[in-house]
């Protein structure tokens, strides 16, 4: 039978840590490795494998489907709009439920909520692979997003409540390393599976990982105390409806050309309705006070508020860079999906290496400086990449800035999460983690919509301009029709405008080559300009990080963390 830790003293039915401390209230160095809860003699690091495996699956499934889109179009004889919902359904349920699921962790405990989410995610992965129609796959992906939303806040919440403050940054570092590795694992693994065993296996691969994570979760995750307060049902309804309307409008705006969806319903009308509902949600939360789904007192902390801004900015940039850059690699440089994914491999591997070091560094110096350094590195990397995007660019010219990009992301994720959660106690850890993850996801949704809109609008300008500049390479009698053809939007395939059959074959070939060069040149220019938008957003993140408090994060004592026995 396990013996209680001698430094845990009974308090009713609970065991509470009684650490030694300095007069200022900080734990002494000899106590730093100790968990804040009793784990039957195990190290707090023992909880990370289960949490990281679950988080890894979530991050991989946000990117792995992109590589399979052509295969899904063929397999289900569906159009791109329908296949696009395979990703949209997942992201939509994931983003809209994070506030609710974060609070569920506070109400029922992070362990059971994480386990339920893991089971749902694993089972729905099987359903995704077994789908016989595009509609069934979309529904299964939406349910998979529910599982992801249940798990994500619990990973941060449990790390915050189990690890002592002096070790929390290192733990968040490993958590952030998972995100870095997952960013490249998704596309590369997806490419390998689709090309070898079929699209179904991008979902089946989750099943063994999920089973292992479930066994580890049941064996190692502790049962933490819950906040016994009334559940904010109206707040749940308002948050889900408001978030759904805003996210749907932003995510699908480009699909409807930012105009009418059906009848009198427009994209901007949906977004506006969502904003109104969310304003009502905020007013209701203010009325609820400490019993709110999202306690507004969280935002009294400057670091928490600014971390949310910075989190949205970095996710905006992540989405913003990969969409146009992947298109450039495949459409202009002609790389296969797998080879295009490999361009980012060195950077993603470095991100996984840098993240733990950045996490440990944020335990020793003010985390704001680590985060600010990450934003500065990302800004330089994307500016460099934007300038390197040329129609004839050697691939290694692009690998170098992408490698720097990986270093920047590695320096950001874990210290930023640490800053966001450093002021939270056991009563608000789930709500805070849910709010932070919601902001990050919304940043990605806004980034996706903004980047698609900007890239599309710039292509309509840059490709005709490139065609006009190249027109002097076309025989004089065809120049005006060449320019007019591009001005009317006849450039999607990179082919020249229709030519009379009497035009000699060599002249037609020459015009076709000039047309392709114009498309590639204009496309590269549009991608460069679009990437610079992400740099502007990263500067906002940099300013936010610099505005944070300069001292070390101040962690509340886990007053609410009283019931600390671990189920083994």
C-alpha cells in the first residue's frame, strides 16, 4: 500500500502539499521538482505522455487532411466545396466548443473530460475511415472536433495544476514541442499514407495512438478537485451560437464570395449576428460573476489578456503562411504534395528541439522576452521567405527561411502558454485554458479567411500586370488579345488565350510559354504580398509580448487543489 508523502498533511478528506517557502512566498529550490498534488510517489512528468499523445493527434488532424483532398474528390466524386467541409466541420466544432469544454474541466475535473474526449476522438477516427459518403465523413469529422475540443483545454489545465511553478515552463516546453513536430508530421505522414495504403489510413492511424494514450491516461492522470458551482447553461448556449456564427462566417466567407448565402442571409449578416450574440454573452458573464462560464476577472491579468492577443497572432501567421506557400510550391515550382511538405521538415524538427529549451528558459528569465524573441524571429523569417518566393527560386533558398521559421515557433508556443496560465489557480485553470485555446483557434480562422481573400484579390491584379509586362515577348499581332485575355481572368490554367488554328505551332508554343511565365510571376508576387500581411500581424504579437509585465510569472498557490489522490 502506498504511504502518504510526509510533507502532505491531512485536511478533512484531502491531502494538501505543505512546501517550505521563502519569506516572499516562493518555493525553495529543494521543493521545485515536487508535484503540487500527491501522485503516489510518481514524478509530475509521468502525466505528460498521455497528455502529449492526445494533443499530438489533435494537432496532426488539423493538417493531415489537406494532403488528401484530391484523393477525397476522386473517391467520393465530390466537388472541392464539399470536400472543403471535411476540414471545416472539424475546425468549426473544435473552435466553438473550447470555452465550454474548458469550463467542463473545472466542473467535472480535467481527467474524466480528457478521457471522454480521447474516446470520442478515437472512435470517430474509425468512423471517418469507414465513411462511405462525403456526407458521412463530414459528420464524423464534426464529431471528431468535439473530441478534440474536450481534450485540448485539459492538457494545459492539468500541467498548470500538477507542475510546480518553477518546472511549469519546462513542461509546457515539451507540450509545445509536440505542436512543432505535429505541424510537419501531418502533411508528411498524410502524403505517405495516401500514396501507399489509401486516404482511409490518415484516420485509422489515430486508433492505435488513441488506445495507447487512453491506457496511459487511466493509469497516470490524477483526479483533481472540482469547482462545485452551478453550470451556466445560458452562457453555454450564447457562447456556442455566437462562436458558431462568427467562425462559420469567417471560415466560409470566401465560399460565398462574401455575399449572399441563401435568400436574405448574407455572410456579413451571419458574422454580425454572431457578434451581437457574443456581446450578449459577455454581458451575461458579467452578470454571473464568479459563476460565469468565462469569468471576466481572468482578463484583469495583463499577461493573460495580452497572451490571448499574441496567441491569436501566432496562429493567424501559421495559417497565413502555409496556405499560399503550399500553393506556390505545387502550382509554380511543380513539387508533389509530399515534396512540398518536406520543404518545412528541417524547420519543424528544429521547432520540436527548441521548444523544450524555450520552456526551461522561461522558468529562469521573464517569459515575455522569450516570447518577444520568438515573434521577432518569425517576423524576420517570413519577410525573408516572402522575398525568396520567386518563380525560379531554388528549393534550398526556401528551406533556409523555413528553418528559421521553425526556430521562431519553437520559441513561442510553450512560453506563451506558460504566460497565459501562470496567474490561474485550480478554480479557473480550465476556463483560462479554454479561453486561450479559443483565441488561438479564432486567430487561425480569421487568418484563413483573410489570407484567402487577400491572395485571391491580389492574383486578380498581379497576374494581368505580369502578362502586360511580358507582352513584348509575344508577336505584335497577338499582343493585345494576349493582354485582354488575362485582363478578363483567363489565366487559371496558365494557358494562353485561344488562338486561331492558322497560327503556326511554334508561335502558339511561344505564346503558351510566355503565358505560363506570366502566371508564375504574378502568382509569386501575390504570394509575397499576402505573406507580408502575416508579418504585420506578427508585429502586433511582438508589441503585445513587449507590453507584458517584465517580471517572472507569478503563480497562485493551488488553494483549490485539495483532493489530490491519483487513480492508478
